[in-house]
C-alpha cells in the first residue's frame, strides 16, 4: 500500500514508525520525507557520490532499527542525522581532505552553485574567510566538527544535536563553544558562526 509523502508530517514520525512495525511499507513515508535532506547533508560533508551510498545506508539502518526508535520523540529528523553522522565517521579522512581542498578554492566562485561552495558559504556569510575557515573546520576534533556541522548544515538545535549524537545537552554546548573558540582563533578573531550567543 502506497503511503503519501506527507503522512509523516500529518501523523507524526513516531506514529508512522510505530505503525511500520506491523506494516513495513509505511516506513516509506519517513524515507520520502527525509531522504533528500539527509543526502544533501552527507554530500556537503563528503561528496555527492559517497552521499548516494551513505544516505541509502542511513535509511536501511533506520528501517532495521525502527522497533528501537524512542516513540516519545515525535520527530525522527535528529535520529536520522545521528545515523548519517555515525556513517560519515567512517570517512573522516575524506571529510578532512575535502575541507582542506576548499581552502584552495578561489574566494569568488560566481554564486556558490555546487555543494562544495555552499559548505563554506553556509558556515560563514563572509566569503573572504572561506579558505582559512575551511582549514580551521578541517582542524577541529571530529566530535566538535560533528556538532558544528549538524548545527550549521542541518540547522539542528542544541537539543536535536544532543538527540542525534546521543550525548547530554551540556556536552553539545561545550563542544560547540570550544569549536567556536578554535575557529575564531584560527580566523584572527572573526566569529564565523554568527551571533556570540546562540539562542536555539
């Protein structure tokens, strides 16, 4: 039985996932709702070709683990980002290489049409720090980089990042603040992550 893509939004992700325990085809609504978003996130961190495989694997794992999903969480988005981030962890060297390659890109790329250009543009509105910023992001410890990129690329809140990474809220705050301090130091005092205090 086909499930309209907006079913997850109407019924709540937790309800859709619970129903999929006995009607597996209903999980298709979760896939339809979030696949493009998860694919885009992975592509920004790695590349489009790897994103195809990792996004597909994210949903394969989610489907297999759907009976362990915490039904008190109505929104499956952080859960899916957490799975994707764990899979990205297998490609840490590729990610660091990508950000270091961004350092060598010209500052003016004519509109930021590709995924690589959008990574730097989203992390900072100041295009003149693109090269140093990319190098600074590459130099962050993996756990801090995960927090920053989940917040910046996926636009998750502190609480959602905590859910995605299965760590306490305070740990997310601490990692984000340490990462922001390191990025600011690397950029000579410029704060590339926006306002001094995040209120999300």
